[in-house]
């Protein structure tokens, strides 16, 4: 009985960090990946609608072009059970976000600022969600480690996060945002609250992993 329980727990706790490229090479398509994370969003966030969630066609073009700033966790059945996604946005569009006037359905490849050259970037957190049954320290640690790894990679290429913002829709999202140092800025015009963190670029980028984080996470 104990062995069975231990076996089940092992299955429940088998979690794998995956990039978009990993998922594509495992046989998933961009369409099925978008479908899975959209289902995860709607299952975990009440009050979500198509304006806030966007549409599969829009995300397909963005994933195809800017798939490096999204990260997933899958379970032993290869189902996506957690993910986060951020994008750097062009200046004018980012202002619209800060004013609480942007709906995620408006994000297109033309409003994204590609991470191409050294410099400062304004980042919008498009989404983060973890399946109810997989919440806890371990999956958070995996997701956080992959987030720090991407920031580290950008930082090594002299690309710094000048500001980080999100439209926070849930209480859990507010806790997570505050943990990352984001502060409430204003209400979104329709739903949610805009949170923002501005970094001192000349002080390296404060969103970069601290030495302590990097050591703890082995990155
Ligand atoms: C937002 C969300 C991803 C946060 O995940 P969560 O598991 O609920 O987060 P919690 O703050 O409860 O943290 C869970 C555990 O991970 C730990 N943790 C959180 N961040 C961590 C980090 N960066 N590194 C290590 N551990 C961390 C916490 O200490 C906590 O540990 P405990 O269980 O031992 O107390 C999740 O609640 C979710 O998917 N919600 C629905 C979707 C949603 O609301 N998204 C945000 C929209 S704005």
C-alpha cells in the first residue's frame, strides 16, 4: 500500500521543464500547445474572456517568431501543467499597457520588440498559470528557474529589462507579482490591475537573478 502510494506520488511529482523547441520536437504542434495553455488559463482564472486571452491565430504568429520567452512544465503524460510567457513590447504599445488600455488580443508581431540587440527592454508578462493539482514549491521553483535562466541569457547578451509589467487578474497573481517586486500602478480599463516594476539599468538589471538565486538554482 505504501509502495503504491509512493509510486503514485512519484507520478504526480514527475515534472519536466520544457522550452517551446522541446515541445515541438516531442511531436506537439504550435496549435496544440496554444490550445493546452488556453485551456489551462480558462481552467485556472475565472472571469477570463477572449479580449484578455487573445486568439490562437494571433499567438501562433507570435510563438513562431518569438518563442524564446515562454517556458513550460509538463507532467509524466507530457501534458502542459504550468507555463509562463513574457514579451518585450514596443515603446508606444507599452505605454498603452501602462495606461491600462491594452487588451491582450491586440498584441501582434508588430507590437513586440524582438530581443535582437543590446539595450533596454520593456517587458509585459502575458501569462502564468499552474494546473490546480500541481501547485506547490517544486513547480514554482522549476518555473522560476527557467525565468531566471532566460533573464541571465539576455543579460549576458547585454539586454536588460528596464521595466516589467503585468495585468494582474487574480489574488494569486498579485502575490506572485509582489514577490517579483512589481507594485500596483492603476486599474485596467476593463478588468484587472496593472502592476509595474522599474529597474535601475545602470545597476545591472534588478530583474536579473541575484548571485544567491543563481547559486541556489544552479544556473
Ligand atoms: C499564480 C500562480 C502561478 C502562483 O502559483 P502558486 O503555486 O499558487 O503560488 P504560491 O504563492 O502558493 O506558492 C506555492 C509554493 O511555491 C513557493 N514559491 C513561490 N515562488 C517561488 C520561487 N520563486 N522559488 C521557490 N519557491 C517558490 C511558495 O513559497 C510556496 O511554497 P509552499 O507551498 O511550501 O508554501 C498560481 O496560483 C496559478 O496558476 N493561478 C491561476 C492562474 C493565475 O491566477 N495567474 C495569474 C494571472 S494574473
